[in-house]
C-alpha cells in the first residue's frame, strides 16, 4: 500500500525529492528550501545549461550541494531516461514545470501545461515508494472538478479564458483525474503572484504585476487599473517554497488543494499607489474600471488581453493553507515589507535590463540611494553628468573593493542636489567611505565632503575635475534648453556627444532611461549650468588646496587641465597626476580597464 505522508517522528534523511522545472523561479527556491531541510534532491530540467544555472544560483545562496542532474523530456512516455529501478527511492515529486507566458496558441499551451502534467502523473504512478506528488497550479484556476474535459468544454473554456489560463485550468482538472485513477497520492498548491524573496526581494520574474511596477518606476502608467475591490494577491517565493516542502510530511494534506497567498494584499490601485510612494514618484490619479479596460483596444492598454482576466474582485479559500502553516509553525512574512523589498530589487536591476552584479538601494540621511558593487567598500565612486553609476560598473568590478553610488537627484537615487551636504556626511561618516573617486561634478561632491569631514576621507581621486578644466560651452547655461535636450536624447546621440563615436551606445542606455525619469533631467540641466559659475569653481579650487590628504588627478589627454589647474595641482603636497592617452572627459566609458588600473595603483 502506498504511503501518504511522513510520520511526525520522521526526519529528512530518507527523503528523496524530485523537482521538475527546477531551474525556474519557483523551482530554484524549492530546491534551496529542500536542500536546507536536509532532503536529497534531484533536479529535472530540459538542458545542461539550465542545470548549471541552477547550481550556480544555489552556490550564490550558500548551498554548495548540487542536486542530481536529470534530463526531462515531457513528450516521451518515460519522461526521464534511466535504467530500470533508478528512481525507486524517490519519495516525493514537485511539479513546477509549465509555460508561464501569454499569446500562445491553444495547441502550444496544451502541450506545455496539460500534456506535461499528465506525463508527470503517469511517471509518478510507476514509483513504488512515492509518498506525495505536489502540483503547482494557480490561484485563479485551482479547484477544478477532477474530471477530464471533453472537446465541447475545452472549446468553451479556451475561448472564454484564453490559451494560457484555460490550459492551466485544464491541467488542474486532468492532474486530479489522472492521479485518482492511477492511485497517486497528491497535493496541489495554488499560488498567487509569486514575488521576491521576503528577505532580499530577489526575483527575476518580470511579467504580470512586475510589469506594472516597471511602468510606475518609469512614469509611463497612464492610469491605475481596477477599483478598491480589485484583488491581485501576492506570496513571497521563499515562503511558498517552504510551504511546499512541508506538504509531504503531513498525511492530512493528501488530496488537498491550498491557496498560500497574502489575504492582506492591498487592492490593486492601492498597492500600486503604495509602490509609487516608495519609489518617490507620483502615482496616476485616474482609475479605469476593469470592464472598461477590457473593452479598450490593445494599442491603448499595452496589455495582452489574456492578462486582464486576472483583474478580479474574487477572494480565495485561504483558511486551509493558514491552518496548515500554523500547524507547522510557518509564519507568512509581513506583506508590505516583502512588497517593498521586491519593488526595490526589481528597480535596482532595472527590471531585468541591468547586467548581473551586486546592486541595491540603501538610505543615507534618509535619502533613497542606488549603489552597485561591494557593499561597505571603502572606495566609493561619485559619477559625473549626464551619466550614472551604471557607467562605472566595469571599473568598479575591476577594482574589486569598490562601489559606485548615484548622487541625490541623479541616476536612480531620490532626493535633490540640495540634499548633498547631509547625504555626503552620512556617506563618509557612517558607511566606511574612506576613498572618494569623484568624476566631473562628482569630484565637486568629493572635495566638499573631504573638506567638511577631513578625518573621514583618506584620499581623493578626481577624474576629469571640471573646476580644473576649461568651462563647458555657454549653451549649457541655458537650463530649459539643456533640460529639453537631455530628456529627449538617445543613447547613440549621447555616446557621440560624450565620446565622439557611437561605440558606447549600449553602455549609455541606462543613463538615457534615467534622464527620462522624474526630475533627473531638470537636476542635470541645473547642475550643468552651475559648473560654469566662476564663484563655485573658485571655491572648489580653494577647498582642494586646503585638503591635507592624498590627491590623485586622472584626466584624458583630450581633456587637459587648464594652466591654472596645473599650477594648483603642482602646489599640492601629496598630489599625483595620471594622463590617459586618447581619453576624453568620460574615460570610464572609453578606457575602463585603464581607469580601474590607475585607481587601484593609487590605492597601493
């Protein structure tokens, strides 16, 4: 007789879990949770590359024990090619596989989400020691009657719901029907919008609700969808994973379906407004009722019609999931805190458009600040105009023990240039910033911080310090014109403007995106105009003369110091100058390896 669960005294030592779809978002977190619980894990994926990505991700999260690599082919009856009896010791299967995307054809959706589920159930029925098959369904499609659909029902459902949602609903029904017929012990989880890890916010899912957050961040959401009853609930990825690992340990969960979601998720318009406030942007005031939204043409909504079925006032039977979690001492993390961390992670990684790396939002003097690189590193880069911390990412990575931060009001940081003094004080006195690398106008911030807090700053590296160089053209003093220009420029045009070629187009796309967001262009225009003010330039030169620490000046051969600047640097007792051949005012773009080398050499 097949066992249906682990006894209360059973540990994790005899558990052998097979996770299908292991390299996906839910699958990764599940493999990690199972590994941490002590279970032996085999990971089913479609390719070697997928498995290697999973192993790398696990290692990054402190789990070095790689799961066994199994290749899965859902189109074959065997599912996984192996010798007879190879899987006899598998005690539990978690099926996280499937296609989460809209715009599929009916045949494509059924192959990915229905046929694959039926193949998994048939495979599970052949395992002699299986105690539980856990199926990931969905909060909008769970609870289907356990009966296979006939052709008429299928046509009706796919026409009404669209290929994606209908295929998930049919899979839910087929899973129960086949599992009951074949005697497979099962449990179903019906997660809602799975958002980031509750501690870090980490997520690489950019569909669904995440796309609304991107629109909020960019200021491109014209109106808030829904009303005070529109409910799109969320659940943290790590909580869902832990919830799933406990299901096979509890005999009472056999043939049970669970909705592990946060009942206290705010109504969708309120949720998006809260995120806008967290981002420091203005949320749209207009709300569009869901029925009207569904009638608008796609060219206006910019949304796939299939996604609109998720905008509903429905509530879900969460009581069994809450009772199960309480029975096992599993506490759901605070919803709003988790949402804020997830929102931060998405924005810091530019909603999937940023290269891999350590990126985060911090707060200095209460000002939301973006930084990349090694957290707490003593070397801190303050970028110039009109670029951002991302343009310094290759340099920071090469230096190693370094980070780059966007100044208040610029890049992805909140605040205004008026906040710089208090912000800089917090940066150098509370975060261990001992070596300031100031580029162009960032050099002005570095000098002012060093003079205000000389005991906290050991060294200045000034890259293209504008106040020691020829002033910018008079046209930069016309703030409205400059603001209009920088807010409408393209990455290619900016590359030609800053470097003379289009070679840095890719590196400048993030800077252009920032210039189009909020007040960044306005702040940039006013600061560019200020760089030509004789009084400020003179004050900065006077402050540099008073700085007692080491000073390293880095300039390009095409962007020299003025005679006055050369004389000032020559009079500094602890100053050195490095000239980069062929470089201009933005050597971090054109000569990143050389800039990293001279910064590192200056430290030694």
